[in-house]
């Protein structure tokens, strides 16, 4: 069923509404939607019959107008006129969210931390027949929404797709890309993230920091939530992927590595569970890691990490961490977020090392006998790659309706988009998937 088909699509004024458009990340998403609308108008793709109807939504008309002016200026266009809607709504006002959801096929939810602000948007969308995409990297929120709204979304024929930003489209779609490029059966993948910065360094807005603080403080509840969902275990096919330690030296990169602390692992696992149970595909084991550099970086990280883990356990500690992000993150997280120069100088590469069994080999017997290496490269992760990923996921949801799962529901990106043209679209927008080394037998 096509997105938003709970109510006739024709009755909807907009294809996309960006909610939280005047927030730090929201402003970049607005810019990216404006690019997609310009591409549709230029006849690239079949999007919405050549016209993408869109709107921005948030609490302040002035701020929303300012964001639209900034986006027009950045795209070198005259100011947007009446063709872009401006909707006033507040996450604390259920009526205003319902009014927004009734007017659109799809809501892009940019208001975080999602554990505090995300659910009312999901609820409004499900109840009013709109699909919803977010960029949450918070497993508890994502899995909580699955528990509460999966069945209702299926009944309404709408798609709720979480973690459609840097968390976790490169990892989730990267595993599927690696699987599709291996001639045979892929059974295990490890990914290694490297972030490069220019002379200005790397910086992240403190919204992400807050999500991490509350997420780590609440890990016990995530375990309870998973018990409640009652996930079926994902079978291990092929040789079991060895778990690495908290810190290890990677010969391949000549750098120290640690496990990636974001939502990638949980998102990939949800996708693999879905593809195995619903489509009978072979599940892929996954481990995600991040390269942190030499010994100096390790020592700095150990001190900062120990302090963070100590403070996050206590209420006063969490208050300190959220009040002074710059101090506790050695300048990495700030209330202002990165400058344009910092964003321009930053990029990421995620490298995937996969192993599996060649065609004709039984993955249940013997050792893996093929290897493959792929990568996903892109611009600055938080505010350049994330809006690209979110908006291309939105375009895929609107344009590739026939390739989405047959039922609506709450999905991870890989589960929703494995059969769509999302990877092709990302490649065209500078988030590039490629094979580095062909399978070695």
C-alpha cells in the first residue's frame, strides 16, 4: 500500500512536511528537500509527477520563514513563495500534530532527543494516515515505537522508518550492498568508520550529546523493552563472528579501534531479523567499529570516557554533562554546532569487510571461503550526509512504493528500503557505495 494511503493521497496538500524545520539539523534537511524539489521540477526521476509539494512545520512562523530564506539563499534562488507551506505546530499540542499529519503523505521528524519528543509525532502520523521518517540514533526510542505502533501502522498502511540519517543508513544499507555484491552467501561483516577533518577540526551539535547521555543512562530499560518485544533469536549462519575487545589495534588501518557506540548494531540486527523471518534471506552477522587513531588519542578517549560513564549514572552528573557539553567532550560537542568551514572540511568513510561462502558451498559446513571489501564514503556525517540520507529515504518511500514491504509498519531502513533504489539515489547525491576488492576465494 502506498505511503499515506490510509486516506486518499489526492486529498493531501503536501508530499513532505519537515517537522522541526528551524532546529539545528532541521535547517539542513529543509535545504536538502528544496534541492529534491528543484530536481523533481527539472524532471529528474518521476517524483510526484514532476512536482514535490512540501511544507515546513514548527512553533515559530518567524523562525520557519528565516529557515526558508536561508535555504533559498544557499541554493542561489529567489525566496520561496506560497508554493512552500508554513505550518505552526508544537510537539506538546496533539491537535496541531494531527492537523499537520492529515495534510501530508510523509513527515520528516527532526525534533530530538526522540526519547522525549519523538513519540507524539509518530502517534499523530499513524492515527492520521501519514508515513514518518526520523534520524534517531536512539535504540530505545526506535524499538519502543516498534512495540507500540507496528500493528497500528500496518492497519493504516503507513511506514514509520527510524534511523534514516548517518545513524544508520550507511551501516544498514552498506551491509545489504556488500551482501548483494558477493557472488555466494554473505554470512558476516565488520565495518570500520573513519572520520577525517580539516584544519578546523570536527564538531557536533549538543543535541546528539544529549541523546547519548540519556541513552547510556537508560540501558537497563532497553533490555526490559527487548524482553517485552520477545524477539526471536537470529540464527548464526556460517562461522561465528568473533567479538573484539573494547580496544584493539587494527593492522589494516594501522590505528586503534573501539566498538561504534551508536545505534548501527541494533538497527542492522533488526533488519537482518526482518529479512530472515519475512523474506527467508540468510541473516548476516555484524560488528561495527570506529577508528580512533594512535596512542595519544586512546589516552585522551580513556580519560573522557571514564569520566562520562561515571557522571552519566547520577542525576546531578547528567545535568553537568548536558549543561557543559564543550568542557566534557574536549570541544567536540557544542551548543552552537559546527561552523560551515568545519563541515566543509569533514568527511567519513565506512569500510566493510565481509566473508561468506561461494556459490554451491553450504554455509552450514566448513569455513568461509570468500571475502569482499566495500565502502561507503560521504561528506560530513551529522549535517551534510544525514539530510541527504533522510531526504533520499523520503524520495524512495514516495517514489518506490511498489518496492516497499507489502504491509505498513515500523521498520528499520534496510527492512523498508532493501528492494528500492535508495542506494542509487544516495550515490547520485555524494554518499557513495563501492566495491574496494572483489571476492577472494
